C-alpha cells in the first residue's frame, strides 16, 4: 500500500535523515546511508501493507454492511480471503526481514510495532477511541526509523513520533465522520458515532494544534534551521485549510481533506526538513 504509506513515511525519512546527519563526526555533518533508507522504506511499506490487509480481513463483515465499503475487494470476492492472508504474510515477512537487516534492536522490537496494527481493527468493537490506537501504531514509524539508523533510543524521535501519532489520530477523526449513520446502525464504535460529527471535528482541530506544538518542540530539540520552521508554517496553513473545508453540515470535501491535504502535509514538511538538513550539512 505505497499510496497509504505517504502519510507516515515522510516522517520516518525525517527521523532517519536527521539521525544520520546528527550522528556524523562531532555530532553533525553525517552522510546519507542509502541502504538504510531503502530498508526503512521496505519496513514502512511492508508493515503498512500488512496493517491494511489485516484491517480488510478483520473488518470484512462490517465492510459488507457499510454502503461506502461494500465495494471492497474482499466483500465482492474480487480478492479471495486466501489471497489476502497470503499478501499479509508476505508483507509481514518483508517488514521483519528489513528490521533484521537494519540491526538486532529493530528486529527485537518489531513485534511491538506489529501488535497495534492488529489491535486497531478490533478497537472499533470495544472502545469509542480506536483513533488513538491508530495514532499509537503510526507513531512508531519515526521512532523505528531513528532506531534503525542509530541503534539506540532517542527522546527527539519520541517527540516526532508523538506528533505523527496525534496528527494521524486527528485526521482519522475526520475520516470517521462519513460513516456515522452506518456505524451507529451496526454498533461500530468511534468518536463521531458516539459523540457526533461536530465533536469529532473539534477533536481533530485540537489534535492538529497539539501536532503543531509537538513539531515545534522537535524543531527546538534538533536545533532546526529556518527551512524547517518555514515548513511548519506551510503545514499550519494546510491544517487551517483542511479544517475550513470540512464542516458538520458539509462533508462533501472530506476526501480532499483526508487524502490530498494530509498527503501534502507529510511530503511538504519532509521537503523542507531535507532542505534544512542539506543546508546545515553544506554550512
């Protein structure tokens, strides 16, 4: 699921490249390790593909009862359950293989990254806040990428991971607003289904405000330059736009807010972060 990896993958790259540059001679001026970046990419896409496959397998009966998801491949039979299980297994092997090739710590911690990917689809059955489980799962991307490069824990990476988790949990609140009627009819739990669309959208705005604070904290911790701060300004504008086009009484542009704007957030901030790192390396 490369198209869905566009959300968290840029932040994994930010973490990995920052770790590479900050762990060079005298704490700065490191070099890019292309093999490590390739393995981080394989790990991220592999785990994301496994997570999406697990979600479709576990939720196939719920999907069949929701008009929005009734056309999904496992529901219609375009993809067999056996194929889905096989695809999930292959994706998991790719993830574990990439983790093993990165370093022993990544392999040892790999199961911790897998668990929330499986728990998340079940979350809508036992909690009104499955979005938090998704956020936790996605927060592991930048942390794992930093560990992949350095082989050791970093509080800087934790802050970036929290920012990603809160951000993705926030826009999952927006995404869930389109299924309120179907979820309530089927007993599926979520913030929009339990508290209403208006409350979910207010929660998303709050989550994205916290995201900006965490990204600013990360910038301070890593001594980011003007380019990264400019990227944060662009992200702030994107968030304002996202929340201006989705309203309780008008969800017609929800997919634009979910896919296009949030895809832009990750890619644009990565571009500015890369510029900042290269500028610092050149200086």
